[in-house]
C-alpha cells in the first residue's frame, strides 16, 4: 500500500465532518452520532448525508457525499455493510482524509475480504480507516463527539483507546459518573488499518493528555507498539488492560474481533519493559487514570502511613509491598516527628498508629507533620469508622489537606466504614480527591505514581553494540535451506553461536576413528562423543551419545559402540561422523532463548534451567533487541535470581556472561529474520569472572519457502 497517509491531526481535530447515514429516525445510530456532534459543541463544518435529503436537527442533509463541495477531513460512516464500499469510493472522489466506519459485519464475523477491499481502496486513495465496527471518536481539542455514546463528555487529561466498542461506551459513562475528564476516547474495533499505535502517536504528543488508558484484546504489530510506548512512557502514564489473560478469555478475545490474543506472559513482561502499567480490572484502571493527573509526583521513596487502626495499617503496609511503595523506616526520625500526635499506646513506627481513639485533631497534627517533613515524600492516610470517629470531620480534613498540599506532595486516603463514610467518599471523589473505601485501591494508585517516577528516573541504558557475523550465519542457513531443513544440526547451531561470539564447548567432527582419537587428544579429556546424522534427531535414544570419556581407549570403545548402535537402530540413516566435544564443568544451568513472537516479533527469554523453567515457568521475556539494563532486569526478575547471587556460601555467578548472551541472542533474532526460534539450553554459568558455556543449542528456521 502506498504510504501517502494524511496527518493524524485531521482525525482528532478535523475541520469538517460528514456523517454518512445520518438518519431522520432518532432511535438510529446515524441520528445519534449527528446529534452528539452538534450538541457536543463541534465548531467545524457538519455535513449530514442521506439519500432522502431534507433536514435533520436543523441541518441541511446532502443526498450524496458527491454533493458536498467543501473539503471533508473526516467521514463517519453508519450505513449497512453492503453499501459501505460504494460510500468509501465516493469519499475518495471528494478527497476525504479519514473514514470512521461504525458499521459492523466485516472481519469480526468472517467478512474479511470486504474489509480488505475497503481498506486497500481507501489507502490507495490517500484515506485512512478507523474501524470498522467502532462506536466512533471523541476528541476534546475539537469538541468533537462523533460517537453514539453519552452526549455530554467532561473534558480532561485522560485519553482512552479501546478495542471493544461496548466496553468503551460503558467507560464513557463511567468516566462521567466518576468525574474523570477525557482528552479523547477512540474505538479501534477491527483495526483494519489504523491501530492503537497510530492513535498513541497523537495522544503521546497532545499536550492535554497526561494519562493514556488502552483496552486491548490482541496486538497485531507489536514492534511498532513497543517503539511508541517506550517513548511515550517517558512523559505520560500509560495504563493498559488486556483481556485474554485466562485461556478461556484468550479464546473469546480471539473470536471477538478477529485478532489473536498474544501469549499473556510475553505481553505482561513487554509492557513492563515499556514502562506501561498493566491493570487487571477496569476499576483499577479508572482509579489510576483519575488519580494520576490529580497528584504531584513524589520527590523520593519515603512513604508514611497514618492510621487509626492496627489492622488497616497492616493492610496498607502489605499493599505498599505489593505495589512497590517503599515505607520510610528511619524509626528515630519517625519518633521525633510523630511522638507528640500519637498516644502512649500507639506507635510512631510506620504505620503511624493514632489508635482507635484518634481524634480529628490527632489526624490533623500527624498529617501536617507528614506533609511538611522534607524526609517524607508521600502519605497514605487511612481510617476506620468507629463509634468515636467523626467521619464528617475526617472528610473536611481530607479536603483541606488535599487542597493545600496537592501540588507539593502526593497523598492518598482511605475511609472504611458505613453509610456515612460512603457518602463522604462520594462527595470527595466528585472533587477529584483520591479517597477510596479499600486501602488497597488507595495504595495501588500511589504505586502507579511511583511506577511513573521510576520511568522518568530510569537511567537510559546505553545500547551496547553487539557484533554478530551475519554473513556467516546466513551461509549456515543457506545450507539447511538447500537440504530442505528447518532444524539446524548441532554442528550448525554450534557454528552460529560461534559467529555470534557466544562461548560454546570446543568441538570437532571426526569422520573416522583416527580423527576421533586425535581430536579428543587435542581438545583434552574428558570429552563427549555424539553421532552426526541429519536423520538422527534424538541421538541418546539410539545410543548416539557417550559422556565423560576419559582417555584414548575409552574414545575407541565409545566411537565404535556409537557407530554400531546407530547402524543397528537406524540402518537407513547416513552417518556423517562423530562429534568430539569438550565436556564442560558443572555450573548453574540457565536457558536463554529468542523467537519471533506472533504479536511482538523478535523477543528474548531468560530463565533458570531444569524444574525452574519446566515446572515453575520461571522465565522473563523482553522485546528484542535489548539494552544491557533490560537484560539485567530480566535476570533479576525471575524468582530463582538469588541462586545467581550465590546461596549457602556459594560465590556470585557470572551474571555479565548471561547479559552478554541475552544481548547476542536478541541481536541474532532481530537481525537474522530467517531464524524463528533459537534456544540455548543449558547455558552453564560459572562463578563471577569465569564466564559461561552454551552446552546445547536448538535453532529452527522460519517457515518460508525452502530455497532450492
Ligand atoms: N449514504 C447515506 N445514507 C444512507 C446510505 C448511503 N449510501 N444508505 C442508506 N442510508 C441511510 C438510510 O436511508 C438510513 O436513513 P433513514 O433512517 O433516515 O432512512 C440511514 O442511512 C441508516 O441506514 P439503515 O439502513 O436504516 O441502517 P441502520 O441505521 O439500521 O444500521 C448500522 C446501520 C448502524 C451501521 C448497522 O448496519 C450496524 O452496523 N450496526 C452495528 C453498529 C455497531 O454496533 N458498531 C460497533 C460499535 S461498538 C459496540 O459494540 C457498541
């Protein structure tokens, strides 16, 4: 398709909008969209289109798009699917830039060819397509509500991109009831052309948008998405909800919009790599979207909890650990700060426990201390409603403290109690104050703020130039392709590791017994002998492997027994020789893999070997290529990481060697796109400074036409 795409601003800030299928009937979608555009205060030109002509809501109705003489930036199409293509052709002849196709009945129900026909035609004529199967677009900058959702949308700092239309409309309603202001909300539906990344590019640079919330079912072009997210999260908070976490959910998502739900753990890890906050539920995501624009970024990592109840204080502490909020633990300092506000049977240790008899004055004093102390960077203020507790007084205190300190220090509140507490929370939340029933919700939002701070402060890990001999790797691939193979032989895999500079045990291929002995003597004992044959994949099953060979006599015995056993088990196999391989010293076994992921393209994987990967699935993924900093994060993320730091008096392992291997694997998978899977298992890692050895590697080529 030609890349003559119009500027995305014309979609979000069109100067003129045509509504194709603007209905005379108020119950129809085409009427509702026109009504929302008009009532929403859109200041550009509006052109309703309907073959019946006449007038709707005081606007002249054009019988055809062809009748409109002015330029049209955006055409919203809401007519039945069989008529859409013709309308798109007419839009092309009028130089329309963007099409928002509301209509359902395309790829989501298997009508893929018609959807493709429309998109190909549109792109060939310089138009871009949002949808089909969408509720439309709301954009605050243009006061444009071209949706069939709620008529009134509050303007604000949150931009929402949603793959599900119904959920998006419901979110519009929810943002209204929660008083969350939107900078935009856009439905991407079948993503036939415009996808979330195209929209992110606008929202990422649009100055009113501080938070971007995405609901995604499946990622199609993950490489593009990763690039955009990595840039945007440096300045904005990006929150994602991805359905399809469970197996059932993934199947439902795949059939929902005709897109594939990527592997969930890959998605999660890559989102973390990009600095995106993944929420599990819509309410988490909306809470965070509402809270982030209201709070100042913390200046440091010292958080204090103020509570009137031990239990809820402990819950707040648990939540802090869960959501990455660090509690201030300078106990002498805490004591000197809070001893005057805490009764003798309370506690100045963090949580600062004012006890069940806490008065509003106690809270006021403690809050003032916490909010004014330079050492304290953020505050979690929680309260349980008791018979003694003045709920309204607490609500006033919340409001006053928040108003006074909101731009200086982040503070979140929780109030757990009965009807009176609920009423106070509802009033405070209307004013945008981050107060929650559940202390976990409050701490989650503060945790989100710290994640954002982490993104901003994250040192830019310099990309390390990793040299891999691409020409040599291509030569090896060509040999396999010529043989019609997608699986590389062990010697070929070994040669690829060598071309990438990944240390592997020394090995040679002996064509006869004399060579076998000579090579073993050269390499040095102990050695391993392995049969080399394209037909023998599972060598051990046919007696094709001999380990721990200690001298010349043993080489002779092992060589002969390998040849005899393989001939006996697989008489038709062509035996090319026997590989004589250095037997590596034991160390910690890890796995480093890389593959082309269907959603994200090249990804790398790291895990500890054996049961850690097989049973516990204790692995980490990243989009490739990775920086050294990202490789270090991957390694430290797995649960078995302490084993690499050295346990029970063992020395720390050579983590730099693993980093090096991950970088090189990332480079191979990114640069040599004919390789679809490469896995080193095990990479044996030695003590710090002593390196690592890739003992075995498995390489699979992509399923492209085999070259003859
Ligand atoms: N140009 C302009 N107007 C036209 C054309 C045309 N080529 N052809 C028909 N029209 C007019 C019709 O005359 C009609 O106007 P009228 O009511 O004044 O007679 C109007 O366009 C609408 O056409 P209808 O045939 O009445 O179609 P209807 O409105 O019932 O349905 C719709 C059209 C809404 C696009 C439907 O086909 C559809 O796809 N519905 C699903 C939409 C949807 O859910 N999208 C996903 C949203 S996200 C979510 O899940 C919530």
